[in-house]
């Protein structure tokens, strides 16, 4: 597929990507008719992306977007980090620190506790 122009760009969680890929799969299956063949006709890249999102998405699309909204209310939280938090769903302070490792600031124990408490509410 050749891309001529990028119309819009936004970050998605794994759950949102899974929802989009599932919608594309059902739309292509409906276009082919009742014979089926939807999996055989999916391109390799789309099939692998679908398998990956199915395997690793931990929340639904609505729940993941709600958790991102809650995380963005915290100080020192960027959208990219919030999306990573939702995709990984860290359970320990060390996992949260690893996500923040590339940032120029460090989190206090209270900030890490708040993040883990928010994530625990959505598990």
C-alpha cells in the first residue's frame, strides 16, 4: 500500500488499535461475503498487528482512554507516558521508574504510589 499523504496522526493504546483492527477485519469479511476467507486475505503485517494487540491489550478501548484521562491529571505526566502506562500496566515502583527512565526528572515515592493506585483501580 502506498501512502500519498498523512491526514491525521494520533497516539493509540493497544486496546484502541485492537478495536480498529477488529473493525477492519469485520468490514473486509462482510465485503467478501459469506464464503469467509477473512484471515487468509489479511496481509501479513495486519495479521501480525492483530495478533499482537489481541495478546497484549490488557483493557478495553474505553477503559484505557479513561485511565489515560485520569493519569493526565497527575503532575509530570505526558500523553506518551500515560499511553505507555496503560499498555504496560506496571505493578511495581521499579516498573514505573523504568517507564520514566528517559525523562529528565524523577518521581517521588508519593507520585509513584498515586500512579500505581490509579492503575490498580482499572485492573
